[in-house]
């Protein structure tokens, strides 16, 4: 199976109310913001999440304090997201966890059992280890 995932963004923490409401995957980054040029400079991908409604999930995230504790002086949180059909969210999320292993996600053995898949990331997904990768996990009996 092939998954093409196109990330949109970036939304700073102050702008999450303008994020899309579709289902998908989101990245949480540490970043700095230059207001003169209206640009963010990404520092680290700290979390990969999934949601049926991206805007609602990020606005109401129970781990927001954990995200903020990762920030250094002068940094803020920002987000990018990709629309992913609800039936594909789990496999895309698990693959991104396996590939990226962000500091605030816990990866367990149950997160990696999904067979063979090919992933292509485009758009606003800087700091990922690979934008195209394959995963093959033999099913264990």
C-alpha cells in the first residue's frame, strides 16, 4: 500500500484556532518566530499526533503543558498537519512514530505491526528523517 501525505502549515500556538477541522496527522515543533519577516524557524519535531478533527484536538490537547515544557527561551510551539482518511490514520501514525521517534511519543511494540507500506511525505514537514520510506513488518503468529 502507498500513502502520499501532504503537510500544510505552519500554525503557531497563537493561531491554532485557524487550523483545518479534517481528520489527519499533525506534527508539533519547537520553533522561533520572526515577526518582522513573519517566518518560523523550526528547531525540533517533538510530537506526532493523530485526530479525527485536527483543530479540536490541538486546541484541547491534554499534553499542551508537556509540549510547552520542551521549549527553550524565545521559542514557541508550531504545528503542521496533513489530511489523512480516518481508515488510514492509525497506520500512517504508527509509521511516522516508528520513523521519527519524537521525544514526547512513546513507541511500543504494538505500534509497529502493520505489514508492508510505502510512505511519501511532501509539503510542510521539515526535520523529518526521511520524506520517502518503506516499512515491512512480518506478521507474527
